[in-house]
């Protein structure tokens, strides 16, 4: 949403909201009641270490102000950032995020589609501790759910490579969260919202208090957020794993209820399996979809205290203390078991229909209940430092301690079955695995257990930097910034010992432990070669304890040939250090749907081979870390122009490019499958013992790891336009458009442009009206179409570049809000997100995350959401 609120002198004052691409010269209104009494000061903007009196620079920046955040109606940072046209594949939230291989309860943003680990997230220009749990096994990220929305003054989105300024991870850009400070007064806000479809609501409350004078200030911010859950069972067609009635795939699990057995070495389906659930290969399918969570319940409580004390005109002490406590949930259907569990049933079992000892194949004890996790995450950040000035130089020294701690727990009532307990009850004849029956609660209590997963990350850092005027040349001042940083990091992710001993099945377990330290020196020069031409030169050297060192430069320029036209350009090199999870990963698991073609083709026991080759079943892939990883390398350039053709109007145009080499990734499991899985004795593709007469046994697991094997590059065009009308007695009307066009995205030589989760077009457009105490906004958010199903035949090898799939339709969402100021103290807001109640477009999915008929990282099943908020200031 873009809102044009007014203009100051000859500078266009544009308020940019959650989906925009920005002008580089907006006037930022700092929230302080004393601003008018203060002289104009030089400030530091995101993307540069040099303080300047004006905000115009050579890098493209989107600014989302406090007013924009209020206008959006969203109550968490993830909802705001995912609307950005610059956001792309790799942005993730809690939607369908319910496995141990993911960071349950967490959320992150991915700029330009390069992944959350290629987007650097800062708070007040500083790094913060990463999430204790990695996403998708090894992708480290800053959990943006740990940053309370009420504490945000503005969000700066730097859409340019910035490793020469900030170091690792700033490959695709930087998200800098600037917190509210120097506040005087008290403000209390409460809100409530509810969907018109599924039974889902959100409750919010925040309070901001501040006191101070010219020499000191203390600002305390409290934020509370709570949302209900949406279960898949509430979503109809979007809550089932069998999407075949709607033109999709049948992703029901082969770990069924009832299951199948091996009788005299012959795979035999349970006679009680309904015919519609039986497969050609003898599995009994189970629809886990309705038993999963689409949007988990969550509760977040956070507080931030910022204080500063000026001892003289030249020295100031500042501190920042932030705490956040989040609770959430995750979970899936009942425990899925397979041959690796080694379960058997004796012929003496009273319910054994076969009258002899049998091996239990794929089976699911549904009567034990769905698996559920309770998740608690706590973060703590303490910053303290001194800043001051000497003549024309500003300096600052600071230290920071940060910690992120997460814990997932499940108790005996939450469906966690231990295989050794289950085997004891089967041997005793008390648990009946035949016929899909419901066993007595006393028996369920005997086979279930409690468990816990613990994760923790720490950050200790020290920083010293200075910036100021170096000297004058030809009447123009050359400015310099220099600095030194030191950082220590560690992370641990410890699953329950019962996972490690192989007693818990069906949940993707992760273990990781690693630590490192790093130091860096950097310098930046601003060289005004002419009154209309500024050159920026920057360089940074980083030294890591685990992989070595790297040096990265940046060159940028800004040229203003006229008062109305500004041209900018930049080029830089960047890097991303291997994540601690990628280096220190222990044996960890994930599930993937694919077709075991070798089993179908080579085994005589499979009589209907064509039908077998249509069965995409869920299999286990096991990963381990690689301590020999090297950093990823990148190169970025941007060229843009802004034309402010009137006092209340402007257009902007940027062309950008990012190339990333030595990218750390897993080897494609399809290629490993093709090479290894036709060999029964392979140690990489492991199989169980073949049935009599067969060549290959059932698939057990595929072992994989991470290497510097990948590359990706992207180019695109960003366009922005803003216009404001003064309607005299009818108020003011503003229009804005922010559009991002992805012209090329390649990974490993494959063109992903317009492919799965990589739409070519994303834009937002806003119409904003203000008159006196009233204001109203209509915002349109558009995500273009993209091709469905990157692995069209689900054989584990991507084939979208050889075959054409269907298209996932584009989606246009409308958000509405009206606000009223009552006097100087009260403000009331009423709005709707997704006002037209648009369903997510149908998608067959990728056989991994997207199994329920839509692309979960692109579209939301929440539906229309109506909310109201009231704010009181005194």
C-alpha cells in the first residue's frame, strides 16, 4: 500500500507501505515532540555508513513508515513484508510449517527470490541472533516474528547488494527495522479482527510510553498479539491431500490405516482396507490432510526499552533492551510407520487374520491421535554504547549480547508413539494393528511418550565506527566512514534422544551444533566530483575462523543533471558465509514424495508396472553437514532514474541484476536416485531386503549432504509512480503504483522465470484519500501467474524445462481501510484484508511443501479478514 500524505517545500514526501519500491529522497518524519526545536542533523541511512544532511543516495531503498504499517491492518511483520513486490520465492511463514525440518513458529522474508539466507535482517542497523531452529533443515535466518510491530518506527528495504557495507548475507538486499525512540507521552492501541470463512480471529494490544528532555529519554514499548488456528479440516478442497478430484495429484500417504503386512515374505494388504484406498502395489492410502494445521495458533508478547543520556554536547550513552516470548503449535496426522520400524505381529495374536507370524509394513496408529508440538521461543537482546562527535566527525562504540532459544515439546496425549512400546503391546496381544480398529485408551497410554526438541543460538558483537568530513577538494567535501566489527556466534539444535535412538517415526528430525568467530574492517568514501555528481566507494574485509577471509568492494554513483531528474547506479561484490547449520548438521531427515521407478520396473512381483509408476509415495532423505564448505559469492548491479516531473508527482525506473556462485545446496536427489537406487547394495540409496524373487527391496532412505554446487542469477525491472491531487474542499487524493518485473531467473542453468513460485509480475497500487479527520485507502496487490509442478512426473528429477505443466492463475487482492481522528487523542480504524474473499489459485504442488492444492509460500487460505482498531494518546 502506498499513501501520499502531503508535500514539504520542494521535496516529494512519499509514505511507502508494504509492497513498494521506493523513491530515494523522501522526507522522513522522526517521531519526537521536540523535532521542531532541534536543528537539522546529519543522519545515517540504510546502505551507507556516512551520515548526511539529505536522504538522497545512490542505492534504491523502500521505506515503510509507522503510518503505512497502521494503514495496512496487518499485525505481524511477515504479513507486511510478503506483500512487497521485491519479495519472492523463499519467503515463508507458519503456513503448513509443521515438521521438525523447519523452524516451526518462525517466519522470514526473501528478497528477489534468492532465499531468506541471502537477505540480511538488521534491527537499528545491527545484526541480531538467528533463529535457533533452521528452516528447511539448514537455512539460517532472523525470525521476523520476534520483532513486535508496535515497536517499529519504519522499515528500510535496501534492494542492492551490501556486503561491502554490512558483510555476509546481504546478497539480495537488506531489511533494516528501525525502532521507535525519543517518544514523549503515552499511546495505547487495541484491535480485533476475524475472518468471514474459517473460524479465525486475531487480538492485539500495544502500549508506548516515553519521557525525556533535551538531555535524556526513555521509551518503553509493549506489544501483545494472539491468533487462533485454522485446521485443514476447515478448508474443504484445500484441506485434503487427495487433489485428484480437482485436477491435482493424490498425495495421500502410503503409511495407511489399516496398512499392509508381509505374510511368508509376500506383501499383503490388510483385508479391511477400503477398495478406494488400495493401490496397485499393495498399499492402503491415508489422507493426512484434514489432520494437519493450515495456520497454527500463536501468542506473542514483547517489550523493548530504549534509553539515552547525554552527558555533554559531545557524548551520549545509549542502551537498548528487547525481550520477546512467543508460543505456537505445529503438528501433523498420526505417526506414520514403515518397514524400518521392524514391527512384527505373532501368529498367536488374537486378532491376527493370517494365523501366522507377520511383518508389519507401512501402518499408521491413528487411534493414538494426531501428533502435535507445543512451541516456545524466547529472544533477548541487550545493546549498550557511547556515541559522540569531535568537530565534523561522529563516532560510536557499542557492544551487544543476543540470544534466541526455542523448545518444542509433545506429551503423551499428543500422539507420539514409541515403536518399542508399541511392539510390547502387540506381542502381549493388547494392541490390535489389524483392521483399522480403535484400541482402548489404556493401551494407547502404554504406547505413547513425551519428547522435547531444544535449540539455542547466541550472538556477541562489538562495533566501533566513525564518519565525517575528510577534506575539501575544489570546494566540495569528501566524507569518510571507517569501522571495525567483531562477532561470535553459536547455534545448537538438539532433538529428543528417542529420535536419535530410532524409536520415534514420522517426524523429520534435525540436529546441529556449530560455533564461529569473525572480525571485519571496512571503509566508505563519498566523493562529490561535481555539484551534481556523487561517487561512493566502499570496501570490507571479513575474516572467519572456520573458512577463511573474503574482501568485497562496492562502487556507486548519483547524478542529478537537473533538479527534477536523479540517476543512480551501483556495482558490488558480495558473499554469504556457510550457515552454522550447514557446517554443523548432524544426521537429519526430511520427507519427499516421488515415484520409485526402479522398484516398479525391475521387480517381478510388481505385475502392473504402469500403475506402479503413477504412485508418488512419501520417502525419507537423510542429510549431514559439511565442514569444508566455502562461502557463496555474488555480484550485483543496479541502474535507475527518478523523474519528479511535478511537485506532487514522480516516476522511477530501475534495472537490476544479481549473480550468485558457489551456492550451497543439496545435490538433487533425483540425480542421486538415478545413479544409486538401482543397486540393492548401495550405501547411499538404502533399501530393505527384497521379497523372494525380487531384485530390489522397498526404498528405505537416501543419504545426501550439502556442497558448493549451485548457482543462481536474476535480472529484473522495477517501476514506480506516484501522483497526488489537491481536491480543495474535497480533501487530497493520492495514487501510487509499484511494479516488479522478473525478466530472468536461472538456477543451475535452468530458467525459472515464470516457473513454480517465480511469477514474472508482482505489483501493488494504492488510492489514498484524506480530508480533515477522515482518511481512506484502497490497496490492490497482484501476484502474476506461474507454471505449476516443477517435477511434472514426480520422479525426483526436475523436468519443467523439458515439459509444460498447467499454469497457476494470477491473483489480485483488495485491501480497504477507513480511519477517523477524534480530536487529538483518539483514532479509530476499520478495514478488510482480501475484501473480495479470493481463494488461493489452484496448484498441483511440488510434492514437498505444497500438497493441498495451492502454493503455500505464495498464497494464503485465510480468506476475507475484517478488523477494527482504536488508539488513544495522552
